[in-house]
C-alpha cells in the first residue's frame, strides 16, 4: 500500500486530521488498534473551546453539535460553599460548548466512513520505520497478516501509551512530568444537572466538579486519594460527600440517583519535547497530558491538528515546508500555556495531602480576590474559552 500520510490512532485527533487532509485531496490512512465500537464508547470529557467548535464546523461535522451541544456563556466557581460566576461571554465575547468527546468521535467516524472509508480498525503491532530516511513506512498486522504502508509522513495520534513517541531516540527528547497525588472519582447518573453551567468547587475536603452530558444525564466528580478503590464508594457515600463540597445553593437542589458509570482517573501533567522527529509528528496525548481541571485535553489536541494540517497542506499544495519545520515549536508554545492554566486550576481548587491551614487560607484568598477582580476574571476567562491558534 502507498499513501501520503499514515495516521496512527483513530481517536478524535487522528480522525479530525484525516478529515482535513481528505478535504484537500491529501491521501491518508488511519490505523486504529481498537474496534470502532470500542473507540466511540470511551467516556471522556466534553467542554469544547470556541476554536474547537470552529474546527469541527470547518470539517463539516458540526450538525449534531449545533443541535445538541450546550452553549455555556459562563462557569460557576465556589469556595467555602459560596459560589460566584465568571461571565465568559462578557469578558471575552466567546463561550464554550458542552458536547461529549464520544459524540465528536462518532460524528467524525460517520463522516469519514461515508466519504473516504480510509480507517483500518483492529490492527496490531503497528510500527513506524525508516522515519529518518527518504521513504518511511509503517508496518502492522491485520487478522494476523503482516501489512506495509509506504508514506511521506507519519502522524502519531495514538495517545500516551502509543508507539509513536517511543520510536523517537530517547537521547533526543526531554520529558517534563508532574504526577498529582490524587485522582478524580467520577460518576455518570441519569439525573438532571444541578446547574446549567459547570461548577468548580474548592472545599476543605477536596475538589468537586458538577458537569453534564445532556438535560437528563449528569457527570459529577470529587477528588479522592489516588489509592482509593471504586468498591469503597457506594452511590450514597458519593452523593453525601459531593453535597458537602458544592456551594450551598447547589447542594440544596441536587437531585441524586443511581450511577450508571463510576471510575477513578489519575491526574498528571506531561510534555514531550520536541513534538516532531524527522518524518514523524506527535499530536495530542502522544505528546502532552493535562489534568482535566482546565478542560484542555481534547482542545489542545485540536490545536495540534490545526498546526500540523496547515503544515502538510502547504507542503503538498504550495511546496512550502516552513510550517512543518516549525510545527513542534509553534505547537509547544500553546501547549505550555495550557499546561500552566491547568496546573493553576488544579493547585487552586484541590487539597494536597500535606496541605496546611495556611495553604487553605491562601486558596480561599486567591478565590476571594478572583471573585472581585475583573482583571483576574478576564485572565481566567481568556484561558478557559481557549487561547487563539
């Protein structure tokens, strides 16, 4: 087989890159380890920046997003059970849209299968090779049969545990990582959301987040020790703890119910530099991880797609390579800004194991200042709705 770009990973970033390349007539093949049903069944966050929704509109996959997405003009913050609002629309003239990553992936799959059908699922032993040579290629197994795709470039969209980053010589990369000493216990429940906007709560017991998927499907999280076990958390215990941490007005109106999904997710910040090597380009979680506090994971992957797509487009259509050569530098500039914002949100709203009363008072003071400072609110709002790319 022969194509111009092999995309390793059929998650939202790999599919979005494939879609844009196909729109410009740039041949590509997507290799995905898992089945389609597995990929579109992954439960992920769904706060989309305005730049992300524009990219999905440009890709022609925004039909359901426009109909079913929840446009949020603000977010709610809370400390000491007292809530206040950040008016994103007023401060930035932008908003965010709540639309699950699962739904984004479904929309992309549907469009690509209908128009290009260039996704190969259920592949094993994917390995990019000769990336520093003139004619790179990717080998993989499908139904036990060895296959080979010759290509010009490889896009590694295969996540933190994927093969793409691993083929870069270790002496040429630098890894930055911070592992947080807690996780998020999250539940999905068929109950009306407690608020029509997201609530981020700082509390002496730990962080809490109230989110939603639709008008009768709520997503709630509480901070727990990373060593906690799911079986230690009954639904009753979860709801009782959540009520303690939410602002009073939300706790008093919270509708509880049986959870239909429950999990504990670790939190970490991770960056690999550079994000490219020879004919290989890393995209999304293959190159960087952010804690979910700032709602940046998928959005950061989309900005990577934007930079890489433009570089490949200029290479093939205009014979200009500057953007490809600068891909890592340009993408990392935005990555580190998102890493900083996610770190700030995480350290401001979470309780750390050795946190003292002094530390808690500093967090309370930080949020009290934020409540009454338009300048401080503007900084938060600009980062939350998404920096330009």
